[in-house]
C-alpha cells in the first residue's frame, strides 16, 4: 500500500460530482463537521459507555467518549504525519498532513453503530437470533446473512450507518470521503471470515461498498481473502484504547470503586522514577483528589500517545505491507506497556464486574431482546392488527416492508440500534403496557 493512494478526497456517492468549494475547509474537515452535526452522533449523549446513565456523579457516555477519542486521534494523526513527512520528504505536497483530520473524523464515527446499553445491546441482538426465538428466521435467510444476525457487531453497523442508502436518503449514506470510511473499519472482512474473535467490519449488504473503497485506495488483500487494515485504522484504534482504559479508571475513582491511593499508584506506574517525582511535586500543590487524578490522567494520555506514534512510525513498513500484528497499544513494551496491561487487568477484575455495571447490562439485555422480538415479528407479519400498530412507530427510512426477510430484519435492527438508552426503555415500557401517555 502507498500513502498517495491511501489518502483520497473522493466521496462515496459523489464520485463523479465536481463542485466549487464555498469555504477553506479541507474535505476531511468537512467529514468531521458532517458527523458532529448529525442526529446519530447527537444520540450518543444518551448511550451507555460503561457505567449507568444518568447519575448524580458525571461519568462518560458514548458522546463524551467519542469527543475525547477524536481529540487524542487528532494528536496521533498530526504527530504521525509530521514524523512520516520528515522520513519521506516527497509526502510534503500530498494530503499526508491531513491525517489528523481523517483520524479525528473516524474517531467521532467509531461508536455510532453501537446499539443502546453498550456491548450488552450487541450481545442481546446476537443471542436473540442464535439462542432465542429468533432462530425461527433461520430458514428465511442465507447462511452468510445468518452470520450477520447471530454475530451482530456495532463496528459493522457503524460502517452500514455511514454508507447505506436508507429509504428516501441520497446514495452514499453520509457521503464521506473514502479514506475516512476505510479508517473506521477495524476488521476489514465480513462475518463469514471473522474466525474465533467473532469480530467483523461490515455486513453482507455492505460488502460491495467496502470492496469499492478498498480497490480505490489500494488496500491490500491477504492470501486468506481478508483485506489488510487501512493504516490509519491503527491510530483510530489506539485513540480508543487509550481513552477508554484511562477514562474508565478515572470514572471508577469518581464512583469510589477505586480508592484515590489505588488510582494514583496505577497511573504513576506509567512513568520512570524520575518522572514520577516531578509529577508528585505537582500533586503536592493540588488539594482536590479528583483534580489530582485529572492531572495524572492527562500525563498518561500524553505518554501513551507519544509511545503509539513511535510504534507506528517504527513499524510503518509492516503496516503498509499489511503484516503488522495486533494493536499499537498491545505492542507497547517496557514500563508503559506493563502499566497499561495492569490497568486492563484491574478493569476486568474490579470495574466491568461492578454490580451497577452488571445491573445495567441485565436490564439492557431484557429491553433489547423484547424490542427485537416484537418488531421482527411485526415485520414478518405486517398485515396483522398489532403489527400495523407497531410498524407505524418505525421511521419510513427503514425498509420494514422489503420483499426479502434479510432486508426486513436488518431494517428492524437499524431502527433499534439507533435508539438511545432512554428511548429504548420508553418504547419497552409502552409496548408492555407499563407506561401509558396521559391524555
């Protein structure tokens, strides 16, 4: 793969359209603005990140998380581009300098396909088809389509949301640049190639779209048929890894899941003794323990960002060849790598199994499973009286009356995955007769 081809301003759905720009924004800056003003992005403010929403103590939701990831992503992209231009002066007059804008836009979009209630929502959708009443639809779809349903993926749904032509919408979905779209696809293959990880980047319905993008950008394909990642995916992924791990630690401290002493020790461990002493000197002059953690958090994010930039630049050749294995963060060695893994281990041991986190997952699973059951049944039997009432709630952009079962089922999942936590709960209560509007 080569940078000149990988970074393209061509837009999906507007490949042959030539227009006069009305401002000085770059095409990738326009991607960022298009996302941040969109309704699906705004809805992230009421989607669970890890801890229940809302609460008396402010913690992260999907919106604040995505904004922070975009901020770190911009730094990663800018710093990496500067280092690569120094290494390859011929890239100076190309779009290489805009990597920060591409990565930050992709970071904004990376969670837009997640259903309500976080990963619990994903699991609820997948298990409904693989373990519950959804198995009755197995004979109505192809084997490949069934894999999409039984291994439902928020990553794949984000690509679908950005590229799919919903009813009444223009071709090309959000009409994003090819490079921004490719940069959000962490797993550039369909569910049928997912293997043991059960992660994939696009549904069967979006395979032609991704193939078109990959061909235009010269994204390599391996002997196993899978495409390599677009190189900037590694920076988007690193920004996400850095933010969710460090910010989950900060949120856990605010919620008193972790003590101040534990939190400070965890975050100080990212630094060599000499640097630790300098940080402690600053902390000595800060009385508020939350502000102490905020300062430590900023130091850790800065250190991880710099380390990931070095890792990317040092491995540029293997990344462009499509042979680099793992993530940038997971490949970090020495003190900083071990400190990150310590935080990761503690998160799985203490944070993600916290009772409040588990309770929201249990409740979310029940809500999502119920919504899928009633709306898929309605879509498959649209002439029944109750089905007609239910389907009137569904926006006309979703093709719930399509001629084939797969399109109908995916339309229902599009509708449900776009809900916020609060809206999903509201619909759940109403269809169960637990909430009746006051007349």
